[in-house]
């Protein structure tokens, strides 16, 4: 279905708008780059923003955790990668981790994002369709990958 490699990793350079007053990449810059990498992976794998809209659902992030490890400065060469850190069996809930690695091999930061799939009409989480679940499972897993419980089970029984 896709010509995207299992790991989405591409060259990255912080832009002027990503910088804080101290000359370091700011929080919003990391979060924006992480969002863009996820959407790039989905788009290049057949799930563009238009495809999500046509199907009536889309990704929703519930939590982002940013761990700073080393400075990343304006236009400094880096690489941004995407891995799967957790997934429920039905794909309704996922954890994805982005790693920002400087050109010298030092990890500058990680962004760990927990999310799910929002039914745009019903405004509730749904299970991932099978083709999307296959795409999620194709992502390489982090060393601390976790099998997640589905948020749908508890609401279905209650």
C-alpha cells in the first residue's frame, strides 16, 4: 500500500520560528515537527488529510510529553524519526515517539504522543479501520513498546 519505509526518518533543521529567546529550539517547534512527521507518514501511506476527512475520522492527540536532552539550535542539522511506542489491539489508542537526533548523533529531544482516532460526526474515539491498523503495526517499535488497553471496551460495557 505504501512506498514509505517502516521508519520515517528525514533530515530536519530548526527554523527561525522554532527558536526561543535563548537561541534554542522551543517547545512549540518540537511539537509542531512531531505533528508534521506523523501526518507525513500517514499521507505518504495513503491517509492524507483529505482521506481522513472523506472517511469521517482523524487523529486526535490526548497527551504530549517532551523530554529535552541536549540543545538544538537554529539550522543545526538533525534527523527526526518516528516509532510506535504503544498500541491497543483494535488500534483505537496509540503512542508514537519522535526522536530528534543532532548531526553528531546526540539525541536532542523526544516527543511521546498518546492519541486515538476521533469519529468527526460522533465526537468519540473509534477503532482504527483495518488498513490503518496495518499501517500502524508497520511502524518499528520502541524498546519500551507497550500493549495498550482499548478505551472502547470500558465504554461499551458501561
